[in-house]
């Protein structure tokens, strides 16, 4: 309760300062809109459905791109973790590739796929694949060996051993990496959308700039923050919580 | 019950075992193990459930030298027998179980189950690990069900067997709990139920009760003896506790310290059910312990030598 009260005071103060600065007219409103201007932009955006469409398109790309990177990342990560040759070769390459910002893949994506949906998905994939892969690899290594042995001993083999034992056993260790992968994918997607300009929240952001509509720019920025926070705070936090409950781990 | 006098332990004496297969005591069905059964000549013995034929295992240490962990171990276990393996820590007794379970290949020699060579894990031999390896993401019931699921047993049958084996270990009420919500002794029983539910012929138990307090351990000894009697499984039980071995086993095999060899075998013909506090158990244990002491001293010397070298 006390924390919420503090937060209410903090955000009210923030809004107050923002409103005060806007009221002082130090900068023209088209460069520094007041809070109510942004609120109006949000209302209009949702009113003419452009924000709804933007959110839907962005989330769809996010789901497809992220799912792809999780599936691929799992396979590569497990491969690297279970093969010494791959670990010493591909493992190093993966770590070094991670230092490449995902936006650097955009020129390559444009040349390979043109200004298409595929190119956007490619950038999202490259943005999160590496962190998912590395998380998978680490998780597989950190996972206590006993689970794999117990599973094999009870007759689990091949894919079923992976699906019913190795994957759930390594979940607590890979969840953080999956979360990080999501954050990377989210950043990459918005960046890609700002350049490809084909629907989505990134495009709405750029549209606001083109129309000199600062209220829309800030409104979309707020949307991006809220969506990102919701997924992180609701989806991943809930997953983490349930995992800790099942495993009997003390909440971190 | 038993028609035998109280001090039925006949000191047949340690049987020379190194290199040879001697099944000197055969109890038949465990239910009848309380009555005297004459020692059968080797020729009459049925195909042993498990037999180890000249098993050796060596591996490279991090410093590059080859270390012989197990040296030419030959041993045979009769169907329904309760065999205990004791030895000082580091003698490779757990490793021996891993080899029988097929979780690790031996360097030379053969592991035979029902006369067939083992070349991987199989649900005819189930291992109960020292650290149990219960799956924390599954409930108690799902843990017990797991092995049956892997064997593609129908849901109805799984349901029924899960209930049956949970009842056998007195855990029916905890079917939907997660393993971390249970006490150490209860977890031990879940592991036992999980292993039994796949209906293996052979149970391989690796110091399963080492981490439990004395009272819980006594209780589990009683339960294990009862369950063994009810299910007629063959059990190979590894422990460092000689009293526990005498309390439970039809036969106790003593292993040497590094490299692990079979030093001696002791048939235990005390009437069942036994209790760990019985004088007969204590006396037999003492005899085995005096042989074990030598090996323990060797292991301690090796440990101190390691320390000096550091």
C-alpha cells in the first residue's frame, strides 16, 4: 500500500512538472506538447483505430519473430551445449555476434528480402536469436545432471527425454535468457518498423514525426513502454512466479 | 513364523569370491526367506538375474594418468535376492550400480541381465539415486507416473498403478503435492514408488537412506523389507553402513578400496523381519566391519597422502 502511495505521488508530480513546463510556453506546443495534448492524441489514435491496428500488427510480428527465435535458439543452444566441437567453435562466434546491434542487420535484410514482412521478421529473429541461444546453452549446462540421468533411467529417450525432462529441468535457468530475448526482439522490431514503414507502432512513431505531431510521437512512445512493461511484468513475472512455486525456490 | 532358533546365524564364514561366481545362498521367493533353504550347488542354480562378468573400469584423471576404478569384478545375483554392497567411500560401489543401470559403459567385462548383455539404460533395472532426482516440476503423482508414460502405458492403467504404488509407500494423500513440500523420508518413498511403478525386475539403490535421520531410516528399512517381500523384486543396495547392509541383505558383498574389487562375500541367514538393534545383526556386522576397517584405513591413508602432496 505504501509503495503504491509513493508511486501515485511520484507520477502526479511528474505530470505536474510536465504540465507546468508546457503552460510556461518556453517551447512551442508542436515541440513540447502538454499532457492533455498527448491524452487527446491517444484518444484520437484509438478512436480512428490506427493505434489498435498498429498494436495488432506489431504484436503479431513480435509473436512470430520471437517464437521462431525461441525454437531455433533452443536447437542451436542445445546443440552447442552438448557438443564439444560446436561449443569451441560456434559458441565463440555466437558470443562475438552478440556485440552487433540488431539494427545492423537491416541493410542486409533489405538487400536479401526487399522491403517486406520477411525482412522485418529477419531483423527481429537476429535481434533475439543470439541471446536465446546463449541462454539455452547456459541453462543446459547449469541444469543438474541428475535429471537427465533419472529421465534416461526411467526410459525417456530422444525427443521425449528433451521435451519431458531436459527442457522443464532447465527452464528456471533459461527463463531469464528468454526474457532478455524478448526485450531484444522488442527493440529490434520497433527499430525495423521505423525504417520499413509498413504499419506497426514504429511506423506510427515516424508518421508523427513526418506530420510534425509531437503529441502522437509521445503517445506512441507511451504505448510502446506500456506494452513492453505489460509483457515483462505480467507474462514473464507470472511464469517466473509459478516456476518458483512449483520448484519450491525462494522468490528472488 | 520362523522355526529357527534365535541365533540362526550360521557363520558360514566369508566366502572367497574374487574372480569367481559363487551363488552360495539362494533364498528363492523373498516371502519364504524366513525359512531355512539349503545352499544349492552351483549347477542347479537358475540363470542369475544379474551377473557381472569380469567388470573393469578405468578413466583418465584431469592430470592425464589412468586410474583403475573397478578391477575385474565378478558377481551374480539371484532372482529375488536382496544383495548389499558395502565398501569405503571411493571404492566405486556407486559406479558399479551405474554400470548395471547402463548409464555408463564399462572398460571391459560384461553386465548380463537374465543372461543378456546390457548396452544401455532399460526399465527392467531401475536406479534410485542417492540424490533421488525427483522431478520438481511434476507433482508426486506425476513423478510416479513418469516411467509408465515413457513406456506408453494407457492412461487408465497408469492411473490405477500410480494409486497402487502410492498406497504401497503410504503417500496417497500427497499425490498432488510437489516434491519440495515433502520431508526427506517422504521424498525417499516417492523415489521408491516411482521406480517400482515401472515394474522393474531389478532395483538398484545407491545409498538411498544416507541423508536421513536414524528414526526415519529404521522406518524405511521396515518398509523396504515389506515392499521387497510383497513385490519379489531383486534388489542391489549400495551402502557404507554395514549394519544397514546386514539388516537388509540376503548377502553382503564387501569391496576393497581403489581399485574396487570384491574382497569377500558374507551370506546373511538371519530370520526376517530383522531389526537393526538385534544382537545377531550387530554381531554379524561386527565381523564384516573388522574386514572393512582395513579398507577404510587404506582410504584414509590415501586421503592424508593427497593432503601431504598438496
